[in-house]
C-alpha cells in the first residue's frame, strides 16, 4: 500500500485492518478518523515522525504497531482508547517519552523494549494529568505541536487567552448544537482543534487545546 491510497483513507468507513508497513510513509492523513471500524493498524518500518491526534478517536482500535519509525512523541490521548490492548513503539530511537499506563489499567500493554531502562528517569512527572517516563539522554521533552505553552501545576500559571476561548466555545458546543455549525466559519486550524482537541486531562477529562500542564 502506498501513500496515494492512504490519502483516500477517509472513504474506507468499514475498514477493520490496515497494514501499511515498509512503505516509506512520512505522514498519516487526519482523515483516518473516519475509519470508525478500524481495529488493527500496522505502520511499522516507515518514516513517521508524528501521528495525527485524530487517530486516537477511533474507539474500536485494539492494536497499534509503530515499530521502527522516527516518532518523537505520541498523542497524549492514546491511553484513553477503551479497546486498545497493544501499543508497539519499539525501535523509535527519537521518542522523547513513554506514556505510563495508570496503575488501575491492567490491560493495555505498551511495548518499548528498544528504549533502555538506563535512559528513562525514575521520577513520574505528569503532562495533562498523564504519567509519563522521560528519557535522561534527551535534553527536553517534545510535545505535540498543537501546544503553544506549558503551564506548571502548583504555580500561578494561567492558560493563554486562546486556550481559555477554545475551552469556552467547546463547552458551548456540548450544550448548544447551533454553536457547532457556526464553528465551521473559524480558521481551519481552530475548527479542527474544536472538532478534535489536542488531549484530555486524565484527572478531570477536560479537553485541552493549546496549553499543556506539567507537574514534577
């Protein structure tokens, strides 16, 4: 399967298995979010640097295999998928952090054997309320590009105006259907964020857009 076919993924609404390993793919189109029946996704040994956050709205996903790519980060909502049982990220040497499954989740298995234990910190910082394991050998954490600022819990950090505005509009969309249709007139980037937030807080489940929260 080649990239030209992947560009039409959104039309494959009944697709359950997508095997596209070893195809020199550099991107996955956001239209994959329309493949609502997708259960298994294998994109091993490509050249992926990032994944669209829209991938992780597919609630039927059971296994995602991403070994041997160039991923720097994973979308933070990956652990929210209710049926995901296996997430394979071996041999992604640029991966800046590994999402740590909450203690009460005994089902999701994250395979990360290529990241040696000596390169992982023992601390358990949290981004967006999700526990992550940082790598000692990398100087900083790369977060998804949707985030424009990092606020630290326990300080007086206040999210930016755009973040607060997006939260307010998103809350209105949940209660007033007419607002959702009006959002189509917004710039495409903001409209996409409102349709698919950057992440959700693992503690309160609130949608997040531009501001990531970090707690040491």
